[in-house]
């Protein structure tokens, strides 16, 4: 979800939290500690990187962006989920048109 | 002092749970996010936010900082954490078992036997805690690419092999075999040709902050 949030462009920590909440229809609200543990791991795996820093109202904002490896990972994962969803919907249709 | 200043000070105190290197780089940035997430008039962190920062900070201190590219070492470090968990479980079971026996002894008014069981429990707990600490220490140091830790891990597995023959009960034997196999697998992974480059001395710092 963090990678999805960053797919629209570089974003800062709070922006990622609000975007993930929006993407998940309010079901996922990342806490800052959890977010930064995940960001740290994603940076270590070179899936994301720091884009730039800004000082807003005296506070530091660091913007993160997807790296090419991160974009590739997200694309692969999205294709996998899409294939899974397509299979599920097709089977439901075949089973009696539950999905419309 | 204003509510904001109080809250910020409380958050800074919680951020001490994180490794120093991480705080130097990210403290101000996380504070920005924490303050942005806070409610109007909030004076202290919520319990959930506090727990999140404490657990995340402590995890960051112990998490293996092995790059994904060194899969064998990552797997070995994970196995060591599994070893620590299995040892913890066996320690808990041993304590319950000894305590049950101790209660039976007390019922039978065998004061001397009860005393010796108390000593056995104490020794067992201390010994178990030492073994758990060794698992965690080895996981941490191998995760940092310390070659001495790789050698020490191998020696410890060798010592555990000797310990295998000293167990009597079935449960003891099962747990001893299980932890020994975990250790053996971890050591095997640490000595894979793909792992060796990770343990060579180098000037570049590993990823992660717990070094």
C-alpha cells in the first residue's frame, strides 16, 4: 500500500498515511512507528528512495519516491492480484452469477 | 508550557526506544508526522501511539539488517530468532513442569526435596535465559556481518551437540533435537558460499541502524 501511495509521485510521511487510508477506504490507518519501520525496510531493499527534503512551518518533511525496482515490484504484485481477482470473478460467474 | 510542547516532549521521550543512528537521521521527520497526526489540544501520546513507537523502536534495534540480496544469511538470522522462540517455549514448559513437581513435593511435606526443586527451577530459568540471550545475540551479530559471530555460532552448535546426549525426558529430548536442528540449519546457511562475501571485512556500513 505504501508503494501504491508513492506510485502517484513523491510524498512525505504524513501524505503516505493519509493516502493509504484513502486507498483502503479508511480500513488501514498506518501509525507513524509502523510506517517508518516499513519505510526503512523498503529503503534498504531499494524499492523506494528519498526524493527531497523541505522545511514547512519549522518542521522537516522528507519526501519519498518509488525507485525503478519499486515500480517493477508494484507492477508485478498488481498484475498478480489482478489475475487472482479475474479468476475469482470468472469462477463466481460460472458458478451461478453471484458476481455482477 | 503549551499542549504542543508537552506533546512533542513526550514523543521525543518515546523515540529514545529507537537506535541512536536512526534518531539522528529521522527524529525530526517522525516528529513532524506525529504532530500532524495529533488531535487538537492533545497533551500526551495515546496508549496505542506509545505502544507503536516503543515496539517499532525496539524492533528496529534487534531486526536483522541483512540486505535482501544475501538470502542465506537472512534465513539464518530468522532461524536464530525461531531458535530463541522455541527455547523460550521449552523454558516455560520446564518451569511449569518443575513447579508442578515442586507443589507435589510440598503436598507430601518433603521440605528438602521442595528446596532442591526451587534451586532446580532457579538454575533452569537462569540457564534458559542465557541460551535465549545467546540466540538473540548471535542473530544480531551475524546480521551485522561479524565473522567472529559466525565462528562462535558454529562452536555453540557443536556444544549443543554434546548437550543432546545429556537429556532424559522425552519432551526435553524433542526440544533439544529441535533447537539443535535449527542451529545446525542456521550454521549451514551461514557457511554457504553466497554468505561468505557478507562476512568479509569492509568499510561500507550495512543497511539498518542497529549496528
